[in-house]
């Protein structure tokens, strides 16, 4: 089932609500309602309001948010232009609304944004052991580049329960 969404750039006044949504989707018990949880891989929060404000202020950055017909925040995606490429991060869907096409709609909005910004590709990093998520992105046209990146050691990003690294995925536009 696909929900019709209103997808638009984030207004900074929505950052507190967005912080709760992101943390509920990635960490803790609430995240286990969805299939994108990182709760078994990481302790701690996924983000905080300060980090979101910093991301929001980066040059070339935007955060798209999705609201449903009842004006409820259901998802988001972080986008940042980087020399002809668009970095995509933090694609988030509320755990109780996952598997309903919201992530696909946000990803399509990100692709449309990349085209509007004349980006030749979209790149992202995904934790290497998140096989189902990597497979989902592959079905959407993303491919591993062969590049890996170290997982952040900053506890504000989370405390790994096992060794982790990122793989880089790319989709040509």
C-alpha cells in the first residue's frame, strides 16, 4: 500500500519532532517495529537536535520531510550537494509505517532533486552488515563502488556493539 505524501524541505521548527522520528526509527525498542533498525548493532541515539541543526546549515544541504494526509511526520531524507554528486543520508521512515512505499517516495524525491541540481550521481554510505537495506538500495538502482569508510568513533553517532564500517553505494543519474 502506498500512501500519498506531502514531501517538502524541512522547516527548522520541525527539528525537535524530526529528532524523535529519526531516533525511533534507528535505535531502541521502538525501532524494532520496523525492518531498518540498528538497535542490534548500536547503542545510544542516532542523532540529536544540535547535530540536525549542524547538518541543516551545511553548504548545499537540505532535508526533505514527508508528512501524511493527517500532517503527521512519517519520514525524511538528508541531501547534500558535493561537486556534481548528491550525498544521500539518513533516509528514515517511522517504524509503524514502514513497508508502505514511503521510503520509495522519499528516494524518488531525492532523485528528482538530484536531477534538478544537475548532479550526475547519488552517493551514500550504508553499514556493511545491513544486508537487507543494501539489497533494497540495489533494487532501486544503487551499486557498491568498492569503497569502504570507517564507522565514526564519535559516541554521539552511536556506540557499536561489533566492528562496523560503511560501504559506499552510488546511482548514476
